[in-house]
C-alpha cells in the first residue's frame, strides 16, 4: 500500500518502526524498591513468566507498574529491630511502629536477607499505613518489586526458584526476573489466567487486599483493580503492540 501511494517507501516505514521499537525497548521500566531496568528486559521477563503461568504479560507489567507508583507515594522503610518489627522511613527517618509483624515476618526476613547476602538493617521494605500502630492498622514489610511479605515469600520461594532455574533459597525478592515470576505465579493462583477483564481485575484487587474488587469494601480496593487494567491497556497498546511488526 505505501509503495502504491508513493508517499513513503516500505523501507522508510520499516526504518521508522525499527527506531520506535528500539526506543521502547530502551525506555526505563521502574520497579518498586529496586533499580529501573530497560523495558525490553522487563517484557522478556514478563513473557517468560507468562509462558509458564498463563498470566498475560501486559497485565503482569501493569501490576508491577502500579506497585512502583504506590511506592512513590507510600515510601520505603528500614527495619530497626527484628524482635519488635519497628523501623524508620528510609528517606525521612520517621519512626514507624511494627513495620513488620513480629515474629511472623521478622524471622523469615532475617533469613531471606542472610541467604542473598544482604543486610536486613539496610534493606528497604514497604512502610505500614501510619507511623503509630493500632489494632486493625495492618503492617508493611513488602519486599522488592513484587511486594511479598517475608512469610508469604517463604511459601512461594521453591516455586519461584524452580521456575527461574535456581534453588528456593537462592530466589531473591529484589531480583527483577525472580520478582516477575513470583508475581505471575501469585496471579495464576488468584485466577488471572483466562485473560478476561473481570478475572484480571479481581485478581489485581486480591493481590492488593485479599478480596475481589468492591467499591463498598473498607478499605476500598476497586481503585487498584481499575488502575491496573487501565495501565495494562496502555502498555499493550503503546509499548507491546508496536514491537510486533
């Protein structure tokens, strides 16, 4: 068609698409509590995880994008005590009571960081909703891009390790490839494998709060599922589809 119109040659159109594809692959993909990676690498990890779990790559990338966005708003904490789970804001120094639930998550957190050669005293995790603890407040302690709490990571580590070709004890919540696989496995367990809008949206809400999407739930969770699905459409249309030519 382009040759018939003589507006552009096939070679010119192809060159434009190749240039755009190269720009997309090189664009940085932000990850929560980890260094950004090229989108090309992120897509490769998402496609590999999707092939093993049935989770749609665009949806998986949207979950991790949403977590990165939340991380900018919520910030990260550093644990001060494994015995109490107390900590401080990484950048603010604000004291947070019971960043992690002790000993449920503090004990495995110490083990996880030791296994990967990290120092638990300097390794960032998510902050809780407020600085002062009160009954029903909930905890922080989510690790890396996938935001698994330590006790949950221990339940998934062998499946993650097997999927990426390492031992369970070598699975690393802050390694992007491992984090992508962990999220995909969890999404598979939550039912996000049919590719339907409702299945993915509800899986996203469950990932965030443990329950299907609801506008009346307290705390509300539908915003999370809606945001993830919007991001997934944007990634599919503007980041993934242009690479398929």
